[in-house]
């Protein structure tokens, strides 16, 4: 049995040290296409819920979560510190020792949002307490942003759970995936 056949609870955790990655070799894409009429609505419904929640939380300006996402992704992509949990992020306890390499220019280049618009929105989010500016304009998402935007993050988690459940069911029924459930682990 290969690692693409089994998803066990220990594979879902993110323990300290090297992260394990399960390769699906296109299996998810194939399942989404084959089960389009049942899986696509789950995917879209989850995205809509998250986008609507984000829009509400940022006063209708969806460029702000895009900017926050770029900063957050670069923060995690350049990670050098210990892994941390969502609860630690909500308390502002995660992220020590991680690099913060994003500035206004790089956000503009990555997103296509004009530099001046990025600058203005970044300044608004600094005033809101969602971003901090460091040396040479480096930006970091604050714990306040994590807390204030938690409803959208949690809508994203619900979407992931719903999509995972729908995909797991479709792949299990088709015989492409075997899931071992170990309650209490």
C-alpha cells in the first residue's frame, strides 16, 4: 500500500521537523472532473462563503485579503522557525525566528495591484493594527489580524473539511483511496 492509498491521522498533523507530503499524482483533479456535478458545488459554496465573510470583514475591499495573503504566504514559505498551531497564532505566540521578506513593491509585482494602491491599503491595515512595518519596509501580519479575520479563516477550514469529505467519499467509492480511521489517536 503506497502513501497515496492511506491518509492516517499522523499524516495530517504537522510535527516539528521535516514535513511529510502525500503525493496524489493528479488523483484529486481526476476526481473533481469525474464528479463535477457533485464536487464542484461543494468547492464553490465553500469559496463563496469565505469570500463573502472576507468582504464583510474588510469593508468590501477584497484587495486587502489578497495583500494579507501574499504577506502570509511569504512568511510561511520562508519559514525558519518551529511550526506553530492556529491557536498559537490567535494568541500571537507563533512565528518566532521566521523570516519576513515582503514589501509593497513585491506585493504589487506579485498581485498586479498598482503599487500606489498597495501602499495606501498597507497604510490602512497598519492603522487598523493588522500589519506591522519592519526594517526596509518589510511587512508582517499581526496577531490582531489573525483574530479579526478568524471568521474568514474558519470559513476556509469548513470549506476544506467539506471538500475533503466529498473527495474522500468519491475516491473511496471509486476504489482509488482507502482511509484508515483510528479514533482516539
